[in-house]
């Protein structure tokens, strides 16, 4: 996640923090670390670079509109914390910092909490601009991520054939990968092509078979259950002893997946753009719905139980940190250009929508503050919102946001070991 304005309250930095030799030395260390990471996993490193480009694009959106609307930009940094390397060009200092968890563009007067802004700079501060200019500058960051997502989807559907998978569940495929532990399905005698008709006496509805089978199996770890299947037109009852998921003894495991028919859809460029736009709209709706569920009582409760190890960590029901995203990104890169483009587009879509949440210090919070300030100025010309007084109203949301982000980082980290 990028935080384009969280550092806006810092005083102006000196023109130079290090000598040229010190800056070059620190930059060489960073490059060396990246090269070493590349030897460890070139695919993960490549995806991290693509992710960094997404962050830079977000901040470049803020930067470009700020400059075009006459605002002063004093800093454009990748990362937070101590400076590693920086260079000043004109009135702006560009550089890299030690903690690669985001980026920021600093525009004086963004929060109204800065002190000692020179009087000659006041006309070019964020707070001195018209409301539409401030709103445009703030929205420019998320819009860059949304634009990258839209373009990425259109390219993926225009240049590549879309793979399709048609599920035939409850017709199953048995997990039997050489080198993996023998699954309960294999031990019980289930075969690929069997059609599940009931488990433990519960009839399976073909319309909701996948969810139903999953719910039944997960709720019966280490239990012996009868499974009725249809094989070659005949019904057979198979006695199966369910196992447990690796690292999660409270969830049952059978070792089957839907049997599927694999195909592809080929489109011309115009059809591909149409499909990309349609997919963008659908994915945006699902992302917004997912975020609403995530920050609801049930979603936060699941994360809390995962962090306290009172329930198993389900990565499909929680957000991922940069660690988890990078792992999946490495797999996507190894799968090819199509998978990489689709995943980085999904990541950009999530970044754009997440940053539009109306919570400080996210961009959506600054948009909300700009709107409130514009409304208050109808009765009080020249009114400037006091961020120090506004922050307590966001305290609960800020704590919840920090909890979700830090929990994702913790859970993704422990999954590495």
C-alpha cells in the first residue's frame, strides 16, 4: 500500500544528508542485495520489481498533478525510514529509503500540521489550492493503479487466449501427485471420474456440490465416513477415513478436486478490450465486496483467530502482505507472461481501491477531508480543516487497518517456516 501523504508533516530536509561517496556506497549495497535476491529467486524478484513500479506509478500520479496544478513538491521517495540515496533536482528531492513498504510524495500544507512553511511558499501549498485541484491531486494516485489494472486486463484478453475451466463437480479428480503423501481419497479407493452422491449420509446437491463437499469434509477431521459414488453407472459405498490439512489439525482433508474440462477463448483486439473492461468492472465489484466483508465483524474475527492460533489460517479469507503477494507473484512469473500480467493487474486494482477507503492516512481519507473542508467553506470562507482534531475520529478505523495489515505480514511470515 502506498501512503502518498502520510509524511507531509515532516519539516523540510536539508539539501544533502550524505556525501556523494556515502550515497553511492549505499546505492551499491541496495543493488547488490537485489542481485543476491535474484539469484535466490529471480521470479520473486521480478514480481517485486513490478510491484515497485506500481507504487511508483501511484506516486507519480500525485506528483504529476501536483506539479501541473502549481503545487510545490519537495520530496519524492520510494520507501520510508532512513535515507539510502537521494538527489535534488530543482526544488524536489528524489530518493530511496531503507524500508521498502511504500512510497510518498510530499507537498507542503497537505495536513495543515506543518510548521515553518516560508511565506513565499504559501501560495503553492496544498491547502492554498482550490478544492477541485486538491481532490484531483489526491485521486491521481489511485487512478494510476486503476488505469494500470484496466490496461493490463485489456492486454491479457487481447494478446493471449483466455484459458477456461469448466467444472464437472461432483465428478472428481483424485489428488495423486508422485512424491506427495498418499491422500485419504487414494487410500480409500476413490478414482478419478467417480461422481460423489453422498458423504456421511448427506446427499450432495449438484448445484452447490463444491461448497457442500468442502463444508462436510472440513468439519470431520480424522473421522471415518461412508462415501457413496457413482462409477460406470453403478452406485458404490466406499469407507473413507478423512485426514487433516497440513498444519491445521482442525480441518478435515479428503484429497479430491473437481474434474474439469479445459479449453480456451480466442479474441481479436477489439473483443479483448471489451472483455478486459468487463472483467475490470466485475473484479472491482468483487474487490469492494471483499473489503467490506474483511473489515466486518466476521472477517476481523477470522483474522484474530488466525493470529492467536485458535483457528487455522485461511489465506483465501484474508489479505496478503508483500511477502505473500511476492510468493504468489513468483509462481505467476514462472507460469508465463499472461499469468504475470493478470496478477499484477489484480494487485493494482486492489491498491487503487484500498487507497480510496475514506480513512486517514489513505488517499480516500484526504479526499474526505477535502470534501468536508469545501462544505465548511460555504459558511466560513478560508476555513482550513484541523487534521489534529480530525484524526481521533479515525482512530478506530486506523487501528483496525493497522491490525489487518500487520496481521497479514505476521501470518505470511510464519508460513515461510
